[in-house]
């Protein structure tokens, strides 16, 4: 990455670790040099960037960027402004998306077996290189996705992580049509997963566990067969549950709701320790016996991102969003921490 001399852009910059419970203001609005694409890179003028729970993990120190300061944000939609030498796949003006996966080695056993999400040299957008809480960013052209024609940039941004990781979870869960499926937590990812399930597995019943009444009602609006609290038992045992919460207690509650041989897929890059003592009540016979499985999900592959973008375009899956301006990124994080709200939070940065 090079820098355009004399050119600056606005960006929300993270300098350290902060406590959102104490209403710390973690991101600073700064003017920083506008990057210029190096060989194999594209410069993107950013239209919108989703605000993800992983951004909050970075702010609060559960996910540590290798160096600071850093510009967070990894659910990016923008237009190609310029490309470096060797880039033939995109033209100026193309609308594109950038997800969490920003680079891999391409040579290891994981990369060669379709598991690039596990590459030891995995580069995360907004953690290992500057992300989308800014007016411009550069990205490796091999990890940039063309946005299907007609999709709205703001509503598309959450598809690049919340949607893509949910798509991966659904694939890993082994769901078949007619299964009873649970969603533990009902935020940005789960509200997209339920749409995918309702379209792709029309005979499935979806049972939603959520902490707020607004989320429970939203789940029913999107086709859930039942919605209840995190601590409640579902009306029937479930073949698979996708857990999108940041806490440990829902893991135990999920295991209690699984059928023998059922699978719990945990969609989280970290778990907060505020309720870690709940793990002391894990009982082998009550929670794990009868061949129940727990599977974690790490990152996404480019195939996951492209697959969900295609599915969303074909099936009409759309994110419910709460919009903020770039300078309101701190407000978005603080409101995410306090909970509530329907769908996903997105920074609208520019118009096309």
C-alpha cells in the first residue's frame, strides 16, 4: 500500500482498548493519508460499512490487532476508484464488497483443501489492515467481491460478514429440510440466517431464543415457529442450533435443547467472561452425552461470501438496518453493547 501525497481522508481510528460499559469513546475521527493501491490492489471509495460484534471485540480487547492505530470495519461496500498494476478483474466504477477475509497464503494445506479460513497467515480486514470505517481503503483484488446488480449498498454491507458467517454456520450444521432448527440470539447474523433457512429449507421449523421482546417479535415476523427467552426450553428438541451470542450461558441452554446426536454451531470469534462461571454447571450427562456435538466457526472463506451474496440476490434476502453516519460509529458500538434494535447497524459513508 502506498499513500497519495497531499490527499487525506476521514476515518474513525482505534488507538487502544476501551470499556464500552463505562461509555468510553473508543474511535477518533481523524484526517489520515488516503492510500494508493499497490500491485494487485484496488482503491475503493466506501459507500457503506457494517458495524459488527467483532469490531466491538477489537475495541474491548478480546480481539487484539497486531498493531495500532487501526481503522476497523470489515463489511464494506464501495466502488472501485483506482487499481494497481496487474489488476484485470475490476474496472473503475464497479460496485464491490470486502469481507473479513482479506488475505491468505494460498499455499498451505488449509488453503489447498478449501479451508482458507484456517490459514495461519489469515489477514483480517479491519484487524490486520485498515478497514471500512473510512472514506477510502485499499484491498487485495483477489479478495474483493463483485456486488450483484441492483443491490442497495447499505443493506448489502451486513451480508458480507453477518450473512456470510451465518451461511457458513448453516452449511456446517448439517441441516436437512424438515429439521427443527434453533437460533440462539437474534441480531445481525441470525435475522439473515432465518431468511436463508425459510427460503432454502421451507419444511424446517425455526425456533428463536432472544433476550428482548423486540427481537422475539421480529423473529416471528420473519417466520419463526416460536420465539422465547435465552433460558426457556423450546417446545420440541432441536436437530441443530446456531449460537450467535457473546456469552457462555447460551451454550449450556443450547445443549439442553438438542436432540441426541444434535449439533451446536458456535458463531463467535470470542466469548465474554462476565458469565464464565456458568460453565462450572456443565454436566456431562445433561449437556453432552448422547453424541451431541459442539463445533466452532472460525472466519469465512471467499466461497462463503460469494455464496451468500448470490443466495441473497437470488432469494431476495435483505438486511434490516439501522443507519449511522461515519462520525457516529461510536454511537453504533455503544448501542450495540447495550443491546436491542432490529437487524444490523451500518455506517452510510457516501452516496454512489
